[in-house]
């Protein structure tokens, strides 16, 4: 069964491109959100396995959202993303409970599989 992935980014065009990429990689779409509040609602509604979370969101910080998602009773694996390749370090991502960090320019099937360990 394909892992369900929630895409959390305030850029609608990026969400659209990412959902198409995920589907081509064999992942199932677990929803989309443009904010921390939207992400929390989507997690409650769809129970995704993984969330791709932008670090810069209009109503909060992706690192804090990662802490919330990975610390909740229903744990969601998080991969942090950003258009700024220096937005966070591997240590900061791990401290926030994330599986890893990917610059948006490096988002690919193989990069996701490498971080998530499923291929």
C-alpha cells in the first residue's frame, strides 16, 4: 500500500507540482494545506503517513509544526522543505522530529525514498 503524503506549503503552484511528482513516484496524496492550521486539520481528517512541510508558513514555523506532528498521538513522519537550501541544518530538522530536510530544488522520488527509507 502506498504511503499517504500531506503537502504543506503556502504556494499553491508548488503544491500542485509536488502532488503530481508524488503520484508519479507511487505515493498517495494525503491532502494539501497552505498553513499550520490547515495542516493540523488535514492530519486529523486524513491521517497521512508523511507530511512534506515548508519551513516558512504564513501562520507559523515548519519546525514547530514538525514538533507537533511527530509528538501527537497519531505520529506523522515529516520531511521539511524550503526554497532556501540553508533554511535549516540536519541537526535542527532532527531536533524538530523530522526525518530530514530537502531544498525544494532537490525534491525528487529518489531523494524522498532515501530519507523515508522505502526504496
